[in-house]
């Protein structure tokens, strides 16, 4: 993945939709249209295969609340608020690790401060957003590493809200993420609060339904380095 073609429907100013890469905050980059259709199809089919092996779960939080998204883990099982090696989950494939490295390289081209030598994610979360699902503002702070998070979007568009490491409230930036978009955050933004207050139902590319035989909703894959640097490299 990486070096994706950007078709006219995504970035051609002729159609009034020009989405250049953007810095959301220091250490946080959005690269629109990073994956082409073939790459997105491959990843979406892989998600179907993973879900067939490991049933996506609706996570119950320690306070009793239930997340509206369904989640499956790759590489290491995530449960609030830790990673657990006692339960077997689908492995994190090498090709997805390479994709994450390519995504990080694309982000570094926009913000050089994100450079991370020997970046090797060891886990990923696949979040499935059905109709009406959202994600509240939260920090990705369960990892024993400060390496960047690489996030890939498939299916329906959403409003992605990116804030600060200090608190859940303003100031924050809202950006629309489309199928094929890449977001990377690390450095001073590694612990920034972020969430998805809205998914725009029915906005996925038509070919997504052809792949799944159903409406895809939104699919988000986030890759992380979860172990301490001395163990994860």
C-alpha cells in the first residue's frame, strides 16, 4: 500500500473536491485518498476473513457502558484498558505491518517530526461502525510505547474529531474522513483525545457493497506498537 492513485472523484480540483494532505495538530497528519480501490478492496476482504475467525465484540467498559462500535483485535487482544496475551486472536499479517510503515512514511513527508526508525506495529484494532454507531472522545494510552498510531478508513465517511492531550473538550478539529483516507498521530499528539461523533450512512463507494453483499458501514483499522521499545523492536 502507499503511493495510491488518487482518482478524479477524490482529489481532482476540476470536480471541486481538492483534498490535499493536512496537519491536524503537531504530530498529526491526514492524507486523503491514500489507498486506491484495489488496496481498499484487499483490506476490506481481509476484514471479512478476520471477522469470520474472531467474532467482533461490543465492548463493555469498566463503568458499565457499552461501546456502539464492534471491535476485533489482531496480534494482541485489547480489552479495556490493557492488552491480553492469554486469548488467541488472528495474527497481525506482515503485509499490514508493511502498509503501516508506508502510511507512516506518507505522513512523515507532511510532518517530518513523525519519523520513527524501525516502526513495527504488533497489534491492530478493527472497529466496525454500524448505523448510528459513534466513538466518544478518548486517548489511545494503553500501549507501552509512544510510537505513532496509523489509522486507515474504509466504507462510509465520518466526522473525525481530533483534540488535545489535555482534555476532551475544545479546542478540537473536525475533519471528514472518506474511504481510503489515512490518519497518523504521534509525537506531541500521541495522547490527543479523538473520536468519531458522526458516521454519514450510505456514503461508502458502491463497490464496497459489491464486495460485502451488504452495506459496509464504516470500518477503521488502527495499528499500534503496544510493547516497550526494548521488546517491540
